[in-house]
C-alpha cells in the first residue's frame, strides 16, 4: 500500500479506533469519525478490520455516519480484508448508491471471485442511478464472464465513460476486440475525464495496439506514461511487442512537445499573448498543450519574458503551469532561464515531480554542457520518468558515459533504453 500520506491525519491506530467508537454527537467535529475510518486503511490488524466492520454494519442515516460508513467500506477494500466480505456484500442492496459503489469497489480490491456476490453485483446493472462504471470495472477485474450480456447493454450509453468501460470490458472477457476502436476514439473526446478514463479502459483490456494513440492523447503525461508502461509490460511478458515498437512512443511522451499530440481543441482566431499564458493554468491539459503550441508558433519572440513574468506571479506555486512554463523555456531555447530550470530540477516537492522531468528535457534542449553532471545525477533516482528523461537529455548533449549505471536497472524499459536489455 502507498504510505506517502500515512501521517496525513496524525492519528495512531488506537486513537482512530477510539474515534470510530465515539458517537458523532459527542465529537467536536462530526467528520472526525470519517477521518478515523480513512486512517485505519494504513493499519492491517485484526483490531482495525473489526472496527471498520462494525462501522460498515451501522444503519444510522445521519449524513456524517453515512459518509463514515462509505469510507469504512473503502478502507476494508484497501486492506483486502477477506473476512469482511459478508458485511461488504450486505451493503450491495443499500438504498444509498454511494455506499453501494464503495461496496462494489471493495469487492474488486479484495479480489476473491465469489460467484454469488458477483451475480448480485451484475444485477446492479439493471438498477437505476448506480455507478455503472465502477460496477463494470469490478466485474471485468474479477473476470466474471456471465456478466457480459448485462454489460453489453451499455455499449451505446449516452455517458461515454460508461460506454468506454463496457466495450473494453467485454473485449477483454470475450477476447474479441472488434469493437475496441470505439474506445480508442474516445482518446480524442472533448472531455478530459473521458480521455483519462478510456486510457484506463485500454489498460484493463490489455489492448497493446493502442500505445501509439495513447502517446498522442492530450492529457497529462502521467496518464499517458502509465498507460504505455503497463501495456508495454503486459505485451512484453506475452512476447507480443518489443521495445523497438514502444520506444518512439515512450520518447515522445517523455519529450512531451505539443506538436506530437493530436489536440482536441482549437481557436477560431489568433489569441492574445495574455490569453495563451492563462491557458497554461487550465485543469484540462488539452487546453494547456494547445496554448503551448500556439505560443511557440505565434509569439516565439515575446513568449519567454511573458513566461518569466507568470512564473514569478503564479506559476512557481501552481504545479501544472509550472510544468508547462519550464518545458516551454526549453523549447524556446531561452538560455537566460538556465538557473531557473536547474532550480526546477531540484524541486523535490511531490506535486512538482513532473517539472523535474520537464527541467531535464529543457536542459537537454538548451545544449549547455554545464548541465551534464546535473542530469547524470538523475540516473540514480528511483523515479522512472526522470531516469528515462535523463538518458534522452544526455544523448542530446552527446554524453553516453554513465549509461552503465542503469545496466541492471529493475525496469526493463530503462535497461532497454540503455541498450542493456537482458
């Protein structure tokens, strides 16, 4: 389990259990029980599981008790508490659709293919106002073939997120990929959540031919990189794809130039420089990439100063815009930004990890030999994309002297990039 947020609530196991056993009306803040249920996901003990099971059985309809119950189900799923399955399955008939959703998700996380429970989950596809996407994902994850007819009814769902998961799940269960191109087409949907969701659906369907399409999808490189790595790993293990087939797409994702993407938005007239700068702050990276592309094409002389100004005012604390600003300064070959880019390379805050990759690529783009030892240091990190970007940037700078550091790396894609794949 990812323990990065282990101390987020600053509660011990004993304190969390005590809070769960305290009636909401006796607490200063009624949300404290919810927090306690979330914290217990990090304690895989009988005491924690029993406390969460007790909460999952509560029938109190008070809002705070209901959301605590939902969180307890989620935590039981994260703990993969098999002994909680009877209680979790009893929540599948609950009137609260969010409680049902968390119960379904928890069953999927626990991962025991109990046919009786899966049949009950399948029946939820005929019940109104349910989270059909989570239901279908769970049935696919547990390879429940009898659910196929019920899932097929969602192929033409008005909600593309549901249609996508339905098509991909049936393709996987039936090993029939004739309809999968409809999911691939969702990579170009105008809604960013649909684009992100269908990448997950293509991963779950293990549809390796989608790797080039995923590489060009205008979402954050985090989603594209995850999709390509997981599909490449599955395909490699099954001896269906080689690194040579994956490498150019992986390179493009790490490089992340807007010209390598199939953008889904467009401008009907030339935007102002100020407008394009603000596009870098959009939560839809498709907008950010269009803004970046247009800045490079329409304002190559004015863009650098505007980027430095927005960096000082806002981007230094906005991790999305920060990433795009650093990358653009590299594409603009703006040498005066060298120190700023180096600063980004050493920014260790978790939310700015993409910017470290951007900094490595930007330093390679600037061509300043001073950057070589700094980039060489990135080869010793545990972060895949930083190591891969380091290899690419050093190659651009003409330095191949440290590749042996990664000759026995645990990731086959890194080994292959060095030419040391075994």
